[in-house]
């Protein structure tokens, strides 16, 4: 009964507290402004992580989380045309999102890590996404756990085949939690576009570098500019009997 009474009192108090008090509970590197509503149910029109804009958020706080060292809330996130919803637990150590889903144009995520040259639409559904926040001003956010699916459509890049449509792809992430020092893995497959692609992606433990390994093949209806780039790739990597070209691409996020 004491616990129930405590939660009830806290809930009444929080109902009357301004949303701007949330800024005092945010971990280093994460800042927010343009608040409205209350700490219980409010919004921040501007959220920044290490100076990079994360867009705007609306939240509805879980009252029980006030008894612990982490805040738990149902979150609605908007970054231009990119929208996501999920349950998020936030602490000084990091962020855990569960049952998150949403999507939008990937170009709306350019200033949070997506390369400027890429375009397309995405939708995703994640069982869990866990990030560890930097513990120093010069640190970086690290990936701790991830599982779920991400679908891409109408993908293109100004650096690939003169910006030709590259089709659609599905990224399946099966690792619910990464062991210390281990790599995250995901399977990337095409959805019947101009490229036949099957690859495995591995991200290093710090989450900022990765390796894509698999095979690629241009289908008959592929744009000519894309076929030329695939033919150039075939000169460097001998195709197998079915015409699949092995690829190994190291990249930085």
C-alpha cells in the first residue's frame, strides 16, 4: 500500500510540473528546448545530441519509472518527415527502445549519420534497440543491442550509377543483445529490384565501422549505367557460374 500511495502522490506532483524540467534529467551530450506540456505528458520541439539535431519528441511518462534511476516513457519522435513510436527507457548510461516502429525519407536523417548522397524511403519494426551514451564530451554513441527488420524502397545515391533507382531491400537484424567486444550481424537481401543482392553486414562493437560481405548481380532490367558499374566490379572480382559477383565492402557509419 505504501508503494501505491507513493506512486499516486508522485503522479499528482508530476501532473503539475512543467515539461522543461526534463532537461535536468538528460544525460551529458543530450539537450532539449522548446518545451510544452508537463513532465508527465509533454513535448520538446528541439532535441540535440552532441550538437546534431534529432528533431522533436512527445512523451507520456510511466509513473513507476520515477522510483528508479531511469525514465521510461511512450515516445513519439518526428524528424522532418521521419516518424517513430515506441517505449523508451532513458538513463545516464544510455537508451533502450522496445517495440519501436515507424519510417520516412532516409534523407531526413542526413544530419544524424546517414550519408548525404543517399535517398529513399524506409519503414522499420524493432524488438529492441539499445544505445550506450558517451561518458565524456568527446565520446560517441555505441550500439549495445538490436533486433528487428528495416525495409528500404526507391533507394538511390548520386555516387552510384548517376543516381539510378537501385530498388528495394530488407535488412534483418537478429542479435537481441551483443556480448562485450562482439560484432552485430544483419542479413541484407533485395526485394526484386535491378540488383540481385544477398549479403551479411557485421558492425564492430563500437558500432561505427562495418563490413558488408556477399554477392551481387545485375538483373536484365537494370539501368545501363548500373550494369556498367556491375560489369566493372566483375573485372575486379570473378563471378561464379551463375554470374554472382562476390563483394566485400568496409564502411564507416
